């Protein structure tokens, strides 16, 4: 499309969209899966999901979480040659480099769009990257330019390493083994197995091991020229091999699928000095799921699922965790005030008395999963959940209810007739409360939980949440779009038309008339007449939405599956997706009265923001923290094309790209060094659907994001 370039005045005021920042609180240092790890001198780095890199510069005492790439590409490899120079690589040919120990990362052009699985650098200038479809790239200038090398195979290459003086070895799927004598040309060598190889490592005397799926372990004693299969008794899939002090360490696991979930049967690290006989130290016989191991200066490092970081400096006599987690799953978080908060999940409860700075975990004697928690004072609160047991070949649901009178330090089981699996607790005040559950379960107390009376809701649908508007007016929402309402304290109920068959998981009210419900399929409903009528509101997403909360009448949040966080600052008239550092299920959100917010969810994750009251603010470009700026987009909204302008106060490497609401890059406008001054680029969205997009500028000074609305 031909459009006229518009001259943008330097003095124009910029509307800088200040997005709130959600950071990891649990696990620490972060909870994304890590796929690779490396160590050099006192620096340790691991890389993984969503472009995550975690770096320690003090042998793992403290960690810094980074995102070297300006989008959510997974990073499969990280490599440092010293404390300053490092690289990472991953999905769709992503490559980034740092020359200051990971403080600042700069993208590099890889010339390929396929996944890159491993990196090897001999020094600050010469290196290789290997990946899918047999891709091998090499650089002789630290990655400023990369050029392809002929591998002779279309099979994926998963690992590359040194194999003696001047020799390199690469391994991959289908038993692929390649050797290079000088790093410039490659030849295939015969493998005694066609199993998929995941990792290869050599020590200085030409002895090497290549490991892979289905218990595949191959051994070479001549620098990779010939290989023999080695039998060992473990029957595992081997994922990684590393050398520490002339010993080989192999990480392997065995898992199966049960009810659609992956169940880990065994996760171990085996040790061998000659590649022929193996042992598993006691400390390495029952490890969490890992993906990669690495060795340096007598220390073994390991990284894996949910941000796990392990290390051992005594040959696996002991294993030390460098990552910390409260609980394996958190279903709900609740704050009574700015100091007192609780979270539950599984058979655990966590509590804080300092506003969430520190948390104490308490085990609750429940046979089932705890889903919900609420306190009515800083001392008195309730937790509930449930599960099922098989009886006569059929599942039967049971509920579990607990009360604490000491702020959550201890919990006592409470009885309640008609108790099924409880999914939500709602208290109006210290006396009046509801238990909400499956098959129409709704129990009410009017004496502070001393007794609970079942309410006849006249439905067998699962009920997921309920709310008191006042002592007489109650609402509940649940399965298949079900909304029920009572105006006499729960004695009688009527069904309210929701206009949807989607499951409705959570509700909240901001006053006696205005309320919101969220559910499956990105469902968002709003009422302005105390729940008598509901209308659908566009959420812009299709994932399940699990929870909703409001801090003020205008400012609220919704969380859901695949890391969805939505925010409104106009009482639900519009919702904008807020970026968070995870794609896990987010099951609950709670914002303290002072605007500090907490999100919990899958694998025990907890995120925190201190910017809950952040909104759009106006200020001149010249007053911005960085003198380099992303100027106003013109026109915005646009109907297909727009001018995106950048102002640089100094020369910088620039990446300018446009992303959709899911964080996927849809346009790359610039990725190259630019001189100081103003630069304009054309965004052409002719083939993109209407909607909200984000234009992100990344320079050596930081990142800036602007909203871009495509409207036809």
C-alpha cells in the first residue's frame, strides 16, 4: 500500500503507556522451564522458556532473571566463554549476545528461521550453532555475521562439542554423528544405533559419550571416529552428558502418560569414569525433572522443569538446590489487608504477615486438594477443597473443610452435612458465609461457621463461585453458563439468563449493582443491575479465565490459562492484555488495598506487582528516562498502514517489532545498528486481523512499548 510519509515534530508530547511489571515471587529465582545451563569462572547461566535467562555471578548465591530477546521465543542453548562474552539461541533462529556478562543483550541475525538447539564457542570470536533440519551455522566475528555450513543431513542436530585438539563433534536424531577436523567442513561417521541422540561430550583424552532416547549410550575412544554401544542397567531416556574432573555425568529419566498428564517415574544422574561401568549416587537417585547438566571447576550444575537449579561440588555426595519453591500448586491467594495474606493448593497453606515479602508454608492434614481460602480476621479463616475416591468402580466426590484461629499456623477439620468438593469460600462478614461446590452444592453459615446448612439451589450443575451483594441477595455461577440468584438469603433461587453455555468460574462485584463474571472461552460478563441481567464483554482472548478482582470501581484484573492477564481501567469497557513472565495456568489474583497485586497458579507459581495503580500518563518525550524514544504512531488507529518513528540520541543497535496479544511477533520493522537521529518505518498490516497490537522498541538503553490499533 502506498501512503504518504508524515513528518513528526520532535516536540510532540508522547503518551507513554506504562505497563505494570509482574515479577516472580515463587519459585525463586523464577519458574519457567530451563533447557540449558553453562558455567565459566564464577558465572553460571541457564536459559529456557519465553526467552528466559537466569544469571549468577557469584557461584549461584544470587540470581538475576533476564529476557535477552524482545519476544517470547524459547531459548534452547546458552554459552559463555568468559565472565563477559556470552550467547543464547533458540526458537526460529533466535540469537542474542552479551559482552558485559549478561547485563545487556543484543540480538544477532542468524539467517535461518529454524530452531537452534546448541552453541559452541572456542573463544570470543569463533563459534557454531546447530539445529533443526541439519542446520550448522558458524561465525568468526563473535556472531556479528553467521554463515551456513554443509552438514550433509536433514536430521536435527541437538548437540555440539569439542572432541580433542582442533576437532568438533555434533550429534542428533536418528543416530546422527558428525565430525569436523578443522571446524570448516563436516563428515558423517557410523553410529551403532539409530536412536535419537540428545547430547555429546568429550574429555581431553579423546574419550567421549553420546547419549539419547531409549537407553542409548554410545562410547568413542578415538575422538569420535568410531563408536560402540554401551549397555547399562537403567533403561532410561538420557538427556544430557557433561564432564567434571575427568568424570562423565549423565542425566536420564523415565516417564509415562496418565490421564493426559506426564508422570515422572525416575530422574537420576549416573556417573562413570570410563564410559563402561556406571553408578548412581544416593543423592542423585530421585531428582526433580531436569533438562541439562554442565560442569566447571569441579562443580556440577543442573537445570530443568519449573526453574529448577541444582548443584554439587562433591561428586554428588550431596546435591544443593539453588531454587526455592513454596508448594507444587497454588489455587487461590487472599489478602485481608496490606499485611496479612494466605494461599492454598494441594495439601498446603502459605501465610504472610509482612505483605507477602516472606511466606511460611503449613501442611494441612487433608486427603484431598485444597482449592480456596478466606480469612474474616487476621486470626480466623477457612480453607476447603475436596477430591474423589473410587467406590464400586465409580468415583465419589468428598469435601474437606478446615478452620484456623491462629492466623493459619494450625488448622482443624470441621464437619458440615452435605459437603461435596468445595471450590470456593465466600464470607460476607464474620458471621455469614457460603461454601460453593460441585453438583449444586451451596452451604450457608450464619454463626461464623459453627454450623453449616445446605441450601436447595435446585440444580445439579457444578457451582464454581458465589457472591453476597447483601445479607438477602446472593448469586452463584457455574457449569454451562449457569447463574442463579436469591433475594431472600438463599431460601429460594431463580435461574438468570447468562447468554452463554461456557463454564463460569468466578465472579466479583464492585458495588451493589455492578458485577463481573469470567469463564471458559475467554468469557467476560457484566451486570449493572445487581445480577438481574448480564451482557457479554469482549475479552480479546479465547483461553479459560479463572479469576477476577477489582481494586476500585474502574480498575480490575482477570487471570487465566496460558499466562493470560487482562486489565481494565475503565470499569470493563475495554480490557488490555498485560505481559507476564510465564505461560502457566494462572488460577487466582488478589490486589491489596495499596495496589500491590499477587497472582498464583500452576506449579506453585506466585507473581507480584507493585504497579497495580499504574495508568496511562502524559509527559514530553524530552522528559523520558531514556533519551531514545518510540514516537507516537501515525495514524493510530490505522486501517492497514502506519508510520512508526524512532528517535535516538546516540548510535545503537535497534530492534523494532510488532506483536499481537499473545506475544507473537507479526512484523519485524528493523533489526540493525542505526545512527543517532530520527528514523521512520512503515507498518503494513493489510493481511492482519483488526485488533490491538504492541509495537516494541529495544535499544541498548532499554525497551519501550506502544499500543497500535488496527481498525478496518
